[in-house]
C-alpha cells in the first residue's frame, strides 16, 4: 500500500494521539487530500534531515494515522489532531515533485491487548503520573493502565527517549519485551 509520509522528531503509535501545526504546502495538501478521501497518512521518525524543507529520510517503522480533529489556529496555521491506527514497515520511498515523501508500506499485525504483569506496575504508575502532568496537552478518553500494550505504547510516545531507543523498542515483538527494556533504561 502507498501512503504519504510525514517524518517527524515525534512519534505516535496505535491508539495514541498527536497534535500538529502545519504550514508547509506539501503537508497542507496531504491533509486536505486525507480529509477529502477519509484515508490516512503515515507518521515516522526522522533518520536523516529536518522536519521542514527537503524531504527527510525516515526510519523504517511508522504509524498509519487518521485525522480526528482540525481547526485554524490563532497563529494562522492549520492545527490537526491525529490518532494512531496501525504500525507499518516502509518498504520503499519516493519523493514527489512537491517534496512530499511517499512510502510503499506493509501494515503490521497489531499485538492484542495483554494484561499488565505485576512487575511493570511502577511503569504503569509512571505513565499515570505523566498523563496527569500532561493533561493540558494530551488526553485519552479511556486510559488502560492495566494493558501492557497500551502502557508500553504511551511510554514510548511520552518519555524523553532518544530516537534510536524508540526505534529499538518498536522493533521488539512484544509489549513485555518493550516494558523490560524501559525498566532497564531506568524509568522505573
């Protein structure tokens, strides 16, 4: 499947939310097309390059997102909120004439909800505190602090991790493995 890609220094994962302020024509056009069609686009971490200007090189993993809300901000920019739907692996990319990155991607199967093991209770507590501290910036209708998948995804999004650590975590096949590594990174 082909998707327009939005390489960022931030990441969103399935069931996560991200707010973006758009001003570059390529991304305004991408969002307009996504809103008309109901299709989404991909968000992935930048491997090389910058968020603005020439098309950046993305890391090979990303998330298919759909726009859940939008408005014109007081700053004149388009503000959108996107919800993460499904992880994908980038197989190939090409750069359109307007510098929009287009990726051929393979969607990845979602890990089913998994009960949070007792050994990760401190990580769930950390996430609960983060969500409370960041409530003015990000909120979830029904936080699931008892689901290992949900907890690991939100921690990867919200903790101040280096991009290479986020990619390492995303490459792991289970939420339990991701939570064990997060514990080793001294967040709990």
